[in-house]
């Protein structure tokens, strides 16, 4: 016998979004970027009302093929390589921040005399 549960909310629409992005920059191969998408049933207020269905095959582009493609953002028109340069700067800054954190004491409990 199956356990039945009534469906109380029906989706008003389906929302598609990127759920994962990979940026691959190997030292011996062309750089590439992949996006993986998902579709989510949502109600009229854009709240999820069901389980997301993830696309397992990514959208793949080599950097060289899309380097000069542009998008409009709040500060103006930028190329794909401008965005990658910005991400690279964030990565370098955050790596420095992680490197400069004080070491975690392996034994934070001090012995009692």
C-alpha cells in the first residue's frame, strides 16, 4: 500500500537557473567554462514548490572562443575576459586572506596544572 499525500500547491511556472559553474584553467590545456542548469517549479511568488530537475550535461565554452563576447552590467559593457580577470583577482585576494589567517591551534584546551 502506498502512502498518499495530497498535493496542496501547483506550480505557477517553471524557473530555469544555473546551479553549478566550473572554470577550468589547467596548465597544459585550453581554459574552459561549464554551466549546469536546473529547472524548478515555482509558485506565483517565485517560491519553489517542487524538486529541482538538474541537467547533467553542461554548457561548455573554451575561453578562446568567447573571449571577446560582451554583456551589459551595471558599470557598463564588459567582455568575458574582463569578467574572468575580475574572478582571478578575487581568487588571488581570497587565497592571500586564507594564507594569512592565524593557524588553528590543534589543541585549544589548555592543560590544567
